[in-house]
C-alpha cells in the first residue's frame, strides 16, 4: 500500500504536465483546490484551531507551493526532475526550524542536507536548458514554500488530516483564482474551461481525487496502523516513480548527471530519514538494556 501511495504521487508530476497543456498553472491550481475543498468542507468540520493557523498552513503548503510548482513546470521543468528537486523541502524544513524555532539539527541531518544540496549543485551545473532556468528557480522556491508549510503542519499534528486537507485547500483557492484573473483575461479563462480535452479533464480528476484523497487516504491509514519509522522511508520512492513515469510517458532523458544527482539527493534524504530512526531505535534499546540491568 505504501508503494501504491508513492507511485501515485510520483506519477502525479507527469499527470500535471498533461493538465498544463490546456490550462494555465494558476487556473489548474485554482480548479484543483476548489474541487478538493467543495463539497468536502460541508461534510468535514473545520479543524479546531484558529483561522489564522489554517490560513498560514493552506497558503504555504497548498497555495504558494503549487502556484510555484505548476508555474515552474509550465515554464519547462520536466516532471521527473521536478519530482526529484521538490524532495529538498525536507532540508528547507530543517533550516527554517533552526532559524525560527531554534531547533538545532543533528549531525546526521546536517550531513544529509550537505549530500542532497550537492545533488542540487550537480543539477545547477549540468542543466543547460536556458528556457527552463526560470522553472528551476520556481520549483526550488516551491520546495521552500513546502518547507515553511511543514512548520505550520507541526502545530496541526492533532488535527484530522482530511479536514485539514479540505479546509487548507479552501483557504488557498482565492489566492489561485486571484492570480488567474490577474494574469489572464476572463475571456481566455472561459475559453480554457470550455476547450478542455478529455485528457485534461482526466488529469485534473487524477490530481484532485486520486493524488489528494486516495494518496493521502492510503498514507494516513498506514501511519495509523504502523510506526512512522516503518512508513516514512517509502517517501524516498516518490522521485524514483516520478523519473520513471516521465521517461515512459514523455521520453524524458535520464542522463548520467541526473542519475548522479538522484543518488545524492535521495542518498541525503536516506541519511536524514533512516539514520535518525536508527539512532532513535538504538537509544531506546540502550535505555531498555540499562533498565533491565538495573
């Protein structure tokens, strides 16, 4: 089930590319989050936290992240490489937590960050598609927005995840519709809606319902039934599925430098995710042994 969820999320990047053939990035985002939140908010109660916190979470993790992500892919970033770069949100979260929450990163977290950012540097050096440099910067900024959203998400850990997705999507919808009307004329928006192909409609349905509700549904079920340490490492498969799906769907080339960058970024994530859990388990084992000896 964990593999299915990560496969859905990895393939979602290629599906986004299909949806962007008929829709602008902001209109796609607005439609996605409107359909995610309506009619769900009429059946799922508002999380029992302040509107300010829901707004901060929704705008960062949904509104800003996906406005930047969709814009970056629309500017030319290939889906496979996008799925890889976006994983750096883990390390942006660590940096932001250190700056704003005064949390000191562990040596393993610092090592993982250095390894992954070396992978980003490799992408920076080898990425020669000048037309997509804007897209590269936008995707990096999307990862930063997701990292910021993760800080707000920590304060919402006790909240029902489905309610949080629905209401977070709802508060981000006005931002994306606002960007849509700011960058496009009403006639162009109407034309885009009327001229959507079945491929685009199917892609929008996948992004909204399969990726969001089914993907998160599977993931949250796994988190309830198994330990976090058993589930979280599967997120390392997202860029693997993302790059493979993009290769199969669009023929996105997987050059040696992309493989090397993938090894570094995923390797850094593995050091951060798996290493921290191994240390925690070792500390618990040592504590248990000390207790038994006493």
